[in-house]
């Protein structure tokens, strides 16, 4: 992501957070100097509050090939390749929905071979049918060995009346609880940057961890209370913010375990 796009992207979520969090500080918002200051600086007549931002993913790294984000990318690529392969072995066209297991274990080096297997499996299943008709042809995982751990379900439909011959990924998963291991690792990474002098020129420092509601690689359930306490560090406040539903939860400080107030925890 180019710097100018990253800045605009983060500013958009900061503005959403500002509208959702009733205790957002007053003042002028400026972009912080990269490598020297937090992502944004809010300046008023009393103080300068730095806000460092970070996306909170469900996995420890969005770059690893087994992560949720990477797997979804591979799934889309696989389906696109399978559609092209199918068009070479069959003159017929169908609407195809492919549902994958969330952690399908795909690897860039195996995408083409699995795509070929999927195209061939669909072709063979259709040969067993005189016509699809109203009911779709369904391939269950047991019919997709040795890749039954990759797929949840494949549906092939005749939508020629609509001229709709797309092959698409259609996943539906349960929203998991917050991955607290990733949460603590991310806080530690940001704390390490503070130790290198990257968050200077601020009287107070906030860490805003945000999740995009419709991004499955980020979407998680925010618990009422964390299972493990956030240890003392250089941030004055740490907040989790989830877009669309506008959930704002202050997870640090915990006020010595006292019952949280609306002002301390934010609102939903």
C-alpha cells in the first residue's frame, strides 16, 4: 500500500472512530511525522495526544501463507483458474459456487493442481447428470478426495437464463472470539517502536487497534473482559474499534480491576 493511500485509509478509520467514541479529544488532527511521531497528532490548548493506529488481524501475520487473509486470496485465485480450465474441457457453462474451509491449507505452489482437480471433478459430476434443472449439482467434501480438507461444498447451477456463468467463492464462517495472543503480540510490537523513539512529541499516547467489520481476516468478537491482563507499557490508553457496528472498547488501563464505567470502556 502506497504511503499516500495508507494515510488516507487510516484517516478514514480515525474519522469513523471519532464519530463513534464520545470521549475523542478536541483539537486539530495532523498527520504525524513517519518514524518520529505517532500516526496522528491531536493538538489543543492543553496537550498533544498522539494516536498510533494498527489493524488487528485474527492471525499473527497477514503475510504468512496460512493466514486467513492469504488463504482467501488463494481461494479466489484457485476458483478463477478452475473456471478457465473447465472452459477448455467443456463447451457448457454454469454458475459455480465454491465454499472452502476457512483454513484450507492452500499453498501458492499447489493452487494450479488443485484448480485442475476441481474443474475435472465438476466436469465428471455433470456427466452423470442428464441436466441440472432447478436443483443444483452438489459436490460434498467426501467427493473431493484427496482435497476434502480444502473444500466445504461446491454447487453447480444452470443460470443460463440470466447469462450468469461466474465461478465465485462463497464462504460462510462463524465469527471467532478475539485472538488475544495476536493482540498481545501487536501491542508488544508497537511498544518496541516506542522504545526506539518513534512516538515523540506527544504528551499522551493512545494505541487504536481497529478491525474492519466486513474483512473476514480481521472480524472477531470483542469480549466483555479479556482473559489476560494488559501489562503496563508506554501507552496511556489502548482501544479496540470495530467499524460498521461502531464498537469501542478501552482495554487499557483496567483501573485496578474496578467495575468499568461507560467513560472507561467506551460505548457500543
